[in-house]
């Protein structure tokens, strides 16, 4: 994802196992504080994904504090930002 006041493109997680933890006010997977990212896609062929939001962050997956993010899609379903903390997906 992106760091403070930065941007990144689309994020796709396909296959394997991912554990991600956001920094201060940043999402585990997605944008940092005052930052942006493109769409986030987690496909059905992953083994597992665990995302933990950083301190004071609103989302585990998606936009960080005062950030923006494109569509979040998990296993073909559009979910929007994920606030559950930590969030674990295992197909």
C-alpha cells in the first residue's frame, strides 16, 4: 500500500499467505494517513490473509486515516473498507 501522504496503484493479492500490519493511522492493506491507493482485490486462491490496522486507523483493509481507496473486493464480492481488526480471510 501507500505511506503517509503518498499514493499507490492497485493492490492484488493472489495465492499464498499474507500478514500485513499498518503503521500509525494506516490500513494493514491499503493507504496510509492522508494517502490514496487504487482498488484492492483479494482472490479466492489465497491460502490466508490477515490484516491489522495501525494505531488510530479506521480500517484493516482500505483507506487509512484521512485517506482514500478504490473498491475493495474479496473473493469476487465487493465489500468496501474492512473495519474488523484484525481481519482474517481464509477461503
